[in-house]
């Protein structure tokens, strides 16, 4: 994913705008609107919805809908930003052990 613009004047990651081609940028937990990723499409700039953030973190839609019933959008963004994809964590941990580098390929996450 390529950074295509900046809507804040401080130059930090907050307020960065990314193209809609490729992978998503890192999700961050924050309480202000600029903490959430913005995506530039052919027609406009928009921020990711809480559901899109949860999907990027590999949560099921059923889990999102359960959390949506008892949390505000702000909390949903924070929860996605503070989580980690299980297969990514397994791949990182696999790098610590000789012969286990590809253990994430066999990882079966209970859904």
C-alpha cells in the first residue's frame, strides 16, 4: 500500500492517506479521528469502518457484531488497533526456534 497524501500538517502517521491498492497500513489505537487510517479511492478519501478494521485483524463478522452491541465505534477502533493477528504472532514466534520457521502454515485457529 502506498502513502498518497497527508491531511494533517504535522507529518506524523496520523492523518496519512493511503491508496486502495495492496495491503492495509498498520492500525493504531487512538481516541482522535486522525488515528484511524484513511483510504483514497478514485472518488474520495474515506476512513476504514470498524468492521473493516476487525476484518483486517482476522476477526469473524459474528465476533464483530457481538462486540458492536456493547461498544461504541471508538472502542471498536481501539480494540482492533490493540489486537494482533494470531497467524502473524505464530509466524514471529516460529522464527525464534530452529526448524519451526514455517509453523504458521499449519496453524489452525479455532473460529
